[in-house]
């Protein structure tokens, strides 16, 4: 099926002219033309004579409607054997305003889309520029470029006799004579190939014009949706092409970022590159609002450290009945509870801190051997139901102030988690509640992918079997899988005795064996790096490698880069947790770049354990100490400063696949959105929005999930980010 399409103004005679050129077998307008040979050559090139229908688009303007009537009269008088179909734009009589022109462009596009649907993707449509206003001809050409393949034609004219401006149809029953015919010349302007961009348009999403084989005249309701969609596609394609070919910044630094970002207008790309986060303290809330809107992936999140102190106390309420029961049965427990309640009632964090200081907090777990875990710990926590902040003050002490909570070392940091993790996760109700709380916090923070790290072997002291513990965690995560993609990473700890480590590896291996079709994403080696070098565990990790499992290793958090090297070369790590000392071994950095090894950085815990400068906080403290703020408050920046800067920006600039994660969101009192801002605050000049997006993309790209899921996560996050930044008001300071 071959169709020609034209717009129509007030001159109806353009239709015999077009018919004469395209379908001379039905009516040969140019039969007596002095250049008939040249016209026939054009016809041969065009394949004229193979025309099935002629489509006409006109407005409701009075003279245009008269022209339509004359077309119908003429086609009947000459017994034209192909249909001439006419579409009238409802409610549009003149193209007098930008709104009118937008409606007309949309109508032309819809008619072209209907035509393309009928003839198929590979058949050429003939687009005529000969009729109607110049804007209508421009719309025809615009539509031809999008809905090709097609041929663009025009009928030029000169010295037209006055009587032929609006001739009576009876004057064109036979082809015009030589003199009149010579006033017109049909021209082939050019061809448009098939435009792959048109594949982004689905005709099901738009209302197509009416089309019935036995009907000759229709109406097109006014709309602008299709024109807006096509404009958006073409603008995006133009922007993308520019950045792909001409932009050096893209080629050198941003080609691994979300590729479709570069369909955004150049002004918006400039904003994404130039607006930097984490520099101005007064913009922190505004910046957090932006980052929270971004989809994110958390690859390094420990179940044993997700709860804040307030949440720990709330979780303990699950076992209020059991605590009460044991208090009635066990006199020693009853007296101890009364002692704790008395201390808590005084509201003195120092007194509480003295009671739980040092190793005594860990002794709570086994204080009464007759009482199953975690009921003794819950009994202690329940003493702070009315004032969890008191317990938090006692636990954190001088580190309650964020500016002081830096460089405290691994041992002190881990002590802050002694009331959760294995101290609490010993019963099914508690484990379920903590997993649910983790999921809720992630979803609330717009995290769409979560890899949850846990040690099921440590949650069996309350009588649960390791298989049961794993099943509980997995079951709760599965329930949330329609809201957040997720999976489990199993941990073995290097800081235990050698026989315990091997036993743990055996247990993990057993779980992996039993859950071949399950959702164990990988294994992790965590704990104090000074306890055991990765190389010493190679033989035992070979069984994980034999199963082609994903492996991530905590390394280089507070120890030398040699640990990172061993993790990569001896344990085949695909990702490294923290990796802070990697830059001390440049040849290893190059290996990370070549092999695409991921680095899971956790800015808050890195700062809190190792001690990096928060440049944004430093501004606040300087302002306070210099009296800029009216409140009397001393600057409390820790005097301990390490001489080097947080290495995330160095890794990012080098092209490494570095991501930002939470580590222990409860202990560090953070979220993934806050972590991305913390990464910016630890960088002397902050991070650009574009760099934040690169960190997010890196996380999704490094996910230990299957290829199809990873691809879907990347595409979904890309789509959401594009939609977000198409808004004019989303960027802080933009």
C-alpha cells in the first residue's frame, strides 16, 4: 500500500497537480508540459503510478472547506479510481497563534503515524510540501524526517493565470494545455530514511485519527501530546549525540556514568557538573532532600549494626513477657533488674556508662546462664523504655557530638554495637523484626537494591539452628522483594580462633549447598584485619570459588594495602570492603581498574574509625569558635587528624568502580543518602551531582546479582534519575 500525504490551504487545484504527477494513469496533469520527458524521469525515480490513496489535511477555515468540496467534485467528474481522504482539524480554523500551530503539528504527526501503521515500517510514504500555509509544509517535512522512510516532493509554480487561482472543477476535466501546464513543475526535494528514533513511539499510547475504508472524510480532535513526545525524543537524541562525539569531559570522565543522562539539555548537564554538594553547611538539608530522591543500592550493610539505640530498646519490647516471666522465676535476675531500673531512673548517663563500661556490657549476655539469650539483654534494655536517649548518651559518651565521633579505632567502634547484633538476634521474633526494620529504613531512603550481610552462625545461642536462622532472614527479605530487590551475603569473621573460623566456613558451605537455588549472593570475610591475613584462608575459600560464588573481603580499612593484594590474588575478591589504603599501592590500583574490581566505601564508619576530616563540619566548628553563631558552644573537632585526605575522590577520578554504602547504619547513625553527602563532606571541594550519580551507578554495576536483574536495576534507576532531573527545580542552588 502506497500513500501520498499533503496539507491543504485555500487552493484546491494542488490536488489535480499532485495526482497528475504521482498517478498519471488516473489523471495526467502534465501530459502537455514542454518538459514532459524530465517529469517522466522524475516519475520513474519516484515509482509514480503506484499510488493507492491520497490523504489531505485541512483546517475548518471556510475557504478550506470550500476547497475540500471542489476536490470531491473534481475527483467524481474525472472518475478518479483512487480514494482521496480528507481529515479536518476539529475546532481549528486558522493558524494564528503558537497554540494553533502546536495543534496542527500534532495533527500532522498523528496522520503520519496512522499512515506509517497502515503501510508498514519499510514502505516509503510520499510527503507533499505543495499545499497549505508554510507552517503546515514545515510540519509535513518535520513529520517526514521522523516517520520515514519517505520521499519529499513539491510543485513549484510561476506566472499562474488569475483564473487558475481558484478554478471551477469543470476546467480540469482534461489535462491543461501546454501554456498552463508550463506554469507548474513537480520537484523531488529528497528522501528520508527510516528513523530509528520513531521506534520509541508506540501508537497504542496515542489516539490515532479515524480510518474507515469506505469513508472519505474525517475529523481529528486537537491535542499536543504526540508533538511534545516527538520534540522530546529529537532534543534528547541531539543532546546525546553532541556529548558522545564532541564533549571531552564526557569522553575522559563520564562515559561510565548513566549514558541517558546526556539526553538532558546542555544547561542541565552543566548544572550536574558544576553544582557541588557537601561544601556549604547551610545547604545540608536541601542537599539531603535531593539525594534522598535518587534511587540507590547498598552493597555493604551489616544486619548486626542496623539499629539505633532507640530502635534497640523498641525491639527489646518484643520479649517483655519473657523478661517478666524470668524475673518472677529468677531472684538474681529480679534483683539485677531493680538495680538497673534504679540507675536508669536517676537520668545520669555517667552512672549508666560506669555500669555498662568496658567488657561489662558483653557480660550481660551470659550473666545468668539459666536464662536463654537474649532475655537478659532485653531485661536491661527495657529499663530504658521511657528514656532511650539516656542509654544512647551512656553508650556513646563523648562521641555523642558528631564532630567528636571520629578516629576512635575499630575496638571502640565495635563496642558501640554490643547491645545489638548477636546480643539481640537470638530468637525468631527479634530476627524478623530487625530484618523488617532494615528493609523499612532502606525503602524510606529510596534504596532499591540491598545486599544484607549477616552471620547466621552467631544467632544460634538462643536455641535456633543455623538453617532456621538463615530461613528466617531469607523469608523476611523475600516478603519485601516486590518493594526492594535484595539478597544475602554470608560472613565469616577472621578475628576468632582458627578452629572456629574453619567451623564457620563449614557452616556457610553447608548453607550454600542447601540453598543452591536460593538467594545467597556471596560470601564475605570481615573482622579485625590484624587477626588473620587473607592468604591464610585461601585453601578454605577455594570451595566457594569452586561454586563460582561472588566474594567480597574487608581489607585495607585500617591496615596496609598488602591485605588488599592478598584478598584479590589469594581469595579472588570481586569487591573490597573499604580499601582505604589502596592508593599506597599504585600498581594494584591499576589492576582494580583493569579488572573492574569494586570498592565498597562507607564514609561515616571510615571517618569514625580511622579519622578523616569533614570539611563541611570544620566550617561549622570554625564559625562557632569565632563567635559567628550566637550560641555559646565550643569547637570540638578532634585533635587527632590523619595527614591524608579521604581517598574516595582519588579512586573516582582514577576510574575505579567505587561505591558508597552504610556499613552499620545504626551504629554510625546514618542512611545511604547521608553517606553520599558524607562522602562529599570528606572531599575538600565536595562532590558534584554528576559524581554522586557515578557513585550510584557504580553500586548497581557492582551488584552480586544475576545479569538480567543488574541490567534491570541500572535501567530502572536511570529512568527515575532522568525523570527527576527533567524537573527545573530539583537541584539545590541550580
